[in-house]
């Protein structure tokens, strides 16, 4: 008989992820169960990486714009 263990508890608005599975792109062997009515929102790894690149580019542009003319320097 397979033994089931409770590994994590999460509260409202927390990210639920098997970090090692997600980063290494390998299967996760966890089951997820909600104790209350919940909404699941997900993003594919490739889409998340694309968003991260876009955000990083915008952050770099903002930083360069802010500091290129001496504004924001202390």
C-alpha cells in the first residue's frame, strides 16, 4: 500500500509549486488537494521564461534611462 504524506500547507494567495520539478523540468510526484473551494492558475515554463526576459529587458531599460543622465544618483 502506498503511503501518503502531507508535505506542505499553503494559505491564501500563495504560489504552490514543486520548485525542483519546475526548474529542472522533470515530473513531480506530489498530489495537490484543496481543503476549500479554490481557483488554479497556471503558466507553462516556456511562457514564464518569456515573461521573465521581457521584464528583465524593461527593468534594464528603466535603470539605464534613470541613471544615464545622472538622475537618481546619490
